């Protein structure tokens, strides 16, 4: 990974190269890096664990992720690619021309930073199993590797490392773990004989869980900065559409493979207490020496690719959106700058600084998942309607978008706080699904009602938007200037 990071440094000549790989990824690199960034520890280790517990229906978490990639690629990616921007918040500013939407950058920064910290803590668990290190040491060493290759070459280094990780986990999961574990279990007939036919029910995990996966993961993938930033790297709108679609199909197949591996493990190793240990136990106890090591490397690769993608996204949002927005509170200029004015050295400092913050968070905060859940709920419940509404409904305006973001966020947090106070178990509080549902519903109602009840977006703003969508605006033209 460090070697790929150094190779990527040689291809980084300007800020566009550093932040979005120069917007010149072809179909192979784009497909691989998109699949790598969305398939992290939850998809790999978690997907196998769900298959162990619920059978083939354990695939639904990763299938929901793949569906999100498919929908984003087929419906929105070509438009997003033609905007020639760097962040989701810039899209909102360009589309609505209203300052109220710029608070979205703060929410996106919290989300990407917590995603990076969660992934950093996740791959450390593999090092604990392999080397017997304590958790803090594992996080520090693994985090340092991701931090170094992400910092020196930015998105080019991350892309090349992601491709290596994509190949490793493809071989590890599809070519090694799946056939070895399935053969050890006696094939599908052996699983059915010992685990029962109910293990092959696609709804065995429960309709509520399946719906939740699609609401949380599919919708979240449509608007996450880490995913959009990969769309920005594609060379053409067609690559963004079809390369991303192939990545989505790959993710769905990855989910099915993970569930089958988990089903096989339930027959081979029936006494595993924690479903999160299933992946590592299969690698250590079922696969031959050497092959098991490559499979564990595949898990680490999956987690590292998510961590590095979230880190570059957090740094981009912090520098491009949050710092200018916060500076405006103190009367300083919050004007946006072009890509040429964002020097590589400064971007490296942002990646390095936020990477260190993520490592510290992963070490000292035991319940990073709770923080990520809160950020994810606000992301979907508060921002989804304004972002997708701007892409599909021309009558939506800045006042409606700002009001919907505020209403959705407040309702999401309010319901979450109420459930936390009255919770009888952990799944009734912060981890409950209701906050997202209520936030989405209120956000949609407010967006439509306020937009229809106020003046339409300024024609000059819409003209600038239309020119961006048509690909008529050069990349270095700042969003504020275009508006």
C-alpha cells in the first residue's frame, strides 16, 4: 500500500489530481475504486457474520449497498460528473444559490470523519487476532499506513491502493474463501442437510431489517461525500454511469458470496459466539496456511479502502466548505476559490491533520459507531431531500432546501433523543430506525411546501446550474463566480 502511495505521488501535479485524480479515471480504475470504497468492514466481515446467523438472507445489507451504487450511477452520476465540483455542499450552493444550504458541509464533515474513525478501528481487530497487539497499537500502526499513502499522493495514491485492495479482496473472497468454505461444508446440499431449508429463505432476516438496510445504506450512498468524490474522478459521464453500474453489480455478488461463506461456516464451525469473529475464524481454521493469510489481508484491504476514501472526503469538505463558511461568521471573506488556488501542500496538511484526529478518535472513543450512527441519521434524515430534490425538481428553491434541512435534522435529533431517554435496550435509542423515517418525512413535506410557497430560484442561478449540467463551465471556475 505504501508503494502504491508513492507511485500515486508521481502522478499528482495539481490540486485536481490530489483531490479527484485529475478527473481522468477510465472504466477499469473507476469501477475498481468505486467498488473498493463502498465495500468496507461492514460488507466483508459483517456480511459473512450475517450469513452465519441468518443464512442467505444475510446478503441484504451488502445488496442494499450495491443497489445504492446502481441507482446513483444510473440516475445521477452523469449529472454529478458534469458539474466539475469537489463537494456535495458546492452542488447545493450552485443549484440553490442560497447560504442556508452551506451548513451541509458541517454535517458532511462529521459523517466522513466518523466513517474514517470507524473503519480505522475495524481493521485493527484483524491485527489483534494476527499479531496479538493491543487495540491502541493496532489502530496506530494500521492508521499510520493509511495516513501515509493518503497524504503523500491524495486521490491518485488512494485510487492505486484501492485497485490493489480491490484485486486482493476479489481473489480472497470469490476465488479462495467461497470455494474452500463451501466445499468444506459439503456444498449447498450439505448446508441444507445440517442447517435446514429455512437457511435458504431470502427473507429469513426479517422484512423490517431488509427495509432498514435499504433506507439507511441505499439512500445514504446516494448523497455521501466519499461516494460523490469518486464520481468526480471519472473521465466522462458515460464512465460514471456504466463503470459505477458494474461496481454496483459486483457489490451485489459480493454480498451473496459473503452470505454463502457465512452459511458454510455455520456448518463447519457451529460454536462461534460472535458473528463478527466468523470471517477470521474461517480464515484461520478452514483455509490452508498462506491462503488464510491472504483472506485476512482481503478484510484489511476492504477496511483500509473505506478509511482512506472517507479521509480524503473529510479533508476536501473541511477545506472547501467548512473553513470558508465558518470564516464568514467572523466577518472574514468566505468566497470560494478555484482548484488552481488550492495548493497540494495545504491539502496534504488537511489530510494529515484529520487523519490524526480520526486515529485518536478510534483509540479513545469506545462507541464510535454511535457517533457514526448519529451523523448518518442526520445525513439521510436532514440532507437527502434537499440534495436529491435539487437534482430532480426544478421548482425546489434555496429557502425550501434550507428549511427542509433544518426541519429534517431537528426532527431526526429530537426523535433520537426521545427514544434514547425512553429506551429499554440499545436498539431503541440511538440505533433505532425511527429517527430517519420521521426526519425524511418531515424534510420532504417542508421542502415541497416552502418551495411552492416562496419565489422560485433566481433565473440567473438556474442558468449557471444549467450551464454546469451541460458541461459548459471550465473546472477552475469557482462555484460562486459561476453563480
